[in-house]
């Protein structure tokens, strides 16, 4: 019998985020022939998404469009999503392992009494069923898990599963939002971040600064390098705690998890809590003036030197390319 897998989309500024296409692919890797994929899109004034939704490689797009869903609110989103779940009756639900997915997926799992596998980095078929790989012990080891019951809930780490590229003409269903009886969480104010052209968790190149940058001004050369490479700037908690940058840039166990093609660690020692957030990067480049710095143990390329000399030189060289 065919089953439905529901993917929960993430959108920003009238665009579907890259992780949505990766989650669609994760749903496809979890499905059998004849199964159908539905996409849940929640937000306010979603008309700008029409074109991208019209050509997605899924069977159905379920839209919940309401002013209450303009900004992420866990209770409002859980309520809107529950209505989609009621309509689609999915066997599995896939979220991105993003700030929203990490918050919303457990709420939905609890509501449905579903098993959840979080932070999945790879999916493969096996005789026991679909195997989901996820990092454990701050990225020092991996475990493989499989679901034993339905429904199930999955979150996929951005930048690990190839994005779905297929094009289709999905059916569109508009589902009316039913406000929960009482909203205990109310959004008072949204402070929009103005810097950062590229989303840190989706960036192909991340240039991260540590305590060694010494000041907010010290991030400027890193920003220039990131600009030249079309990447984003990140930071260690050392740099954030020192007040050199915003905590939204923090990478690590208690910050964001990134998996770019290239991670350039500038003046970062390589503490285990930092490494937990970047060790799955495809290529790691470390710049540190201490040749014994632990970051060199996980780096593919190491430069022993002063970041204030090396980073501008790299920027200059990459500008020529
Ligand atoms: P430091 O450890 O001070 O390292 C600075 C490095 O810069 C040194 O290696 C030094 O040799 C080098 N350096 C200095 N000057 C220069 C120069 N001019 N040029 C080149 N190199 C230079 N940390 C995180 O990053 N993310 C987390 O999510 C996180 N979560 C944590 C959770 C818990 C519960 C705890 C206890 C800690 C957590 N930490 C986290 C903190 C972590 O343990 C480290 O303290 C932190 O990562 C250190 O930041 P840093 O590497 O920038 O600073």
C-alpha cells in the first residue's frame, strides 16, 4: 500500500530554503515506489512562493497562509502543521535540522507519539530497512538507526543530503489555519539581522573567527575573505563571549552546526565544543600561530601564521582568480 511522507518546508523572503529541497530528497530516500510526498508550507502572504512551489518534484503542496504564521511561533506552527498532518495522514514527517526544525519536530513527535531520529547526515537502504546515519558524541562517532514503528519523524542536517532537483506540477491544497484556543507564546518584536548576505548554515564556504580576532573590527578581514569566496562569516564561542560578534554567528555544540564545502578557521583553538559544530565540513583549513593548536588535528590544510597577515593575503590571491 502506498504511503505519504510529509516534508515541512522552510521559507524566507519569498524563497524556499535550500534545506527544503534536501528534506524532499530525504523523503524520497525514505520512500518506496508508489509512495507520495507532500510538502507543508506555513507562513503569511506566501503568494511570492507560487512559482517555486508550482514546479516542485512532489505530489502535493499543502499551504497554510495566515497572519499568525508570519514569524515562527512554536504553538501557532504546531497548530497549523497539525492541520496539514490531519489532511495528509503521513507515515513519516521530514524537517530540516534548523532552528525551527529542532524546535518544532519534537513537539510534533510528542503529539503523534512518533519515534524521532534527529540530525541525520546520510540515508541508505539495507535489509533491515532504511538506515539513518547521525553523528554522536559531538561528532566523534556515528550511529545508524532505523524506525521500528510508524509514524516517524526525521530531521536532516543542512548541506549533507543532495538537494532534490526534480521538477513536477504538484497539486496545491489551501488549508485554513485554526488558531489554538490560547497562545502562550507571543512574538513581541522581531529584530532583523541586516548583515550576512549568505545564510551561515547553508553557506558553501564559512570563514570563522576565534578569540584571536581581538575585536569587532578584527572580523573585517574575515568578512572580506568570505565576500570574495561567496561565503558566510561564523565564530567560536570565544569570539562571541568576548563581544566581538553576535551570538547568531556561534558555531559549535551550543551554537549552529555547519557543513560547508570549505571551512576556514581563523585563530580558533579547536575545542571539542567548537569542533562539534563544524567537523563534518568537507575541507577544513586552519590558520593559527600555535603549531600545537588542536584544530590542526582535524584540518585538511593548516597554515601556521598570524591571521592578520594570512587572511588579507588569501583574500588578495582569491580576488585574482
Ligand atoms: P581560544 O581557545 O582562546 O583560542 C584562540 C586561538 O587563537 C589559539 O589557538 C591561539 O593560538 C590562536 N591565536 C591567537 N592569536 C592569533 C593570531 N594573531 N593569529 C593566529 N592564531 C592566533 N565553543 C564554541 O566555539 N562553540 C560552542 O558551541 C561552544 N559550546 C560550549 C559549551 C560548553 C558547555 C562549554 C563548557 C564550552 C563551550 N564552548 C564552545 C567553548 C569552548 O570550550 C572554547 O572555550 C572556545 O571554543 C574557545 O574559542 P577560541 O578557539 O576562539 O579561543
